[in-house]
């Protein structure tokens, strides 16, 4: 039982954790549905969603926490602050000179909040459940397996390789805490969109990696976006990242997925259609596709190559006709194409499609 000195801190945790998680879910909702035309509706939907966050954060900051709980306080308060700033930025976006740009920028706080919050997953069940796919939260065997794992051992959890989160040309990595070197693990390499970075995009896939048991690499482009016209810039870097990870962890060479959003999806075409590509599956999302890409494609590789295309019917940057053309062209070349056009999706990342992509990529883990 808690002593008198810790009871106020426990009360603070009990208020701050659910408030922060509700804010993060609200940001996920906004991120999934954001577009120039939907912004006013999103503002209406978010109204009041973070009313309890600021008071909970203020109460935590006013409290004299016991020294042994100071790390918990620091992680929680940083996460709450980042989530609160993100929501406040979205709500204030209509008053900005470029509302949609302001709203997109505000979403960056989500990754900062997740990075601050994740270390508490080993200690707080609601946080652990947040970083699991929803159906798996009732999977007692998985929950117990995660709880029994040592999150402090070397080589597990999330990490940034080659520099701090978002360093150009570096990458972020997640290895499930229950990693066992005696078995081989599927690999997902997820490429961020233009002006993004791997440190942020990692959190678009970490929940699924932790649930289903695969290793996740989220590279950061050497420039402001992927070298679409000069694949020799970023392509070999990605290959080296995969090689370095495979040297340290047991990767299943039969299950290596290359996926990406927007420019990252386009770059998955650029790399993935060429001969000698090491990836077994491709999943471009909200990507641009031009028939000229086929002039660099390898006909032998394309034959029966599994490709899962996801695109939004409301995409205002890359019209869905572009993705429909990709489906036709790649099928004619012999690829095994799955095409998903989502009626309410704009040019945003559809995290709700991750499970469907993984059911296709890893049917034995579905």
C-alpha cells in the first residue's frame, strides 16, 4: 500500500495518465482525418477533449513528488505538455495565415509525447495498453509476455541510431522487449513523408510492432525528403541500415516489408521495383506513381511481387487516379497487387490500415 508521502503522487498519476492518453487519442483522430476541407469539423470534434489535461498537469507541477518517483513525474509531465501543445495548436490553426500547415505542424507534438510516455509502459498498465493494438489488449498471454520481459536489457525497446531522433541520414529502431535471438523476426522499414523524419514516423508503427512481434526501422532521409530523382543517395543508406540491424538481431529474410507515406511511399516504389532489392513485400501509401518508374523496374523481380497499395479517394496532393494507374500497370507487369482505396481518406497517414497491411504481410500472425 502507498504511504502518506506517495498518495498525492499516485493521485497525480491517476489524473495525468488518462488525461494524456485521451489527448493522444484525439491527436490520432485529427491526424487521420485532417485535410483543408475537414479542419473545421475536426476543430468541432476536438472541442473539450483536453479540458482535463491542463488542470492535471498543473496539479502535478504544484506537487512535491517523492524523489524516487521523480522520473515518473518527468516522463508524464513532458508527455502531457507535448500532447497539450499539439491539441492547442490544432485548435488554434484556423486563426493562422495558413491553417492547414499550422495544423499539420501541430501534429509533431504527438511523437514527442509518445517518446516521453513510452518508458512508463513497463510500469503503468494503461500506458502499456495504449502501445498495443486494441484487440490485443485483452490477449492475456501477450500482456503477460510483455510484462515478464526486461525492458532495460540491451538491444530492446526504441532507440535512435546515428544521432538524436530525426537526425538526417540516421534511423530510429524498435525491437520488441520480448525479443528472443533464437528465432527469426520479420522486419518492417517505414519511410516518412516529405519534411518528416524517422524518429517521428516510428510511432506510426510501434504499436503494431510491439503487438505482433516484428523489428521496425524508421530511417530519416539525408535531405528534406527522399532522393526520388537520385536513389543512389538514400537507397544505399537504407540497405546499410538493414544490414547493420541484421548483424545485431535475427531478421527473417523471407519477411521484409518496405512501406512509406507520400514521398516515402513513392521511394518504396523507386527502390522496391528494381532488381537486387532485398525487400520481399512493398506497401506504398498515399504515394505518387509515374509510368516512367517502370523503365527502371526489373521484369523478373516484378513477377509475383507482393505489393499492397493504399490510397485515399479524397487525396488532394496525389489524386487516386494515380494509384489506380499504379495498380493496373503493376498487375500487367505480373505483380501480386492488393489495392485499397479508402473513401474518407485524404493525404494523411491511415494508421487504421496498419493491421490490414500486416494481416497481408504476416498472415500467420493475424
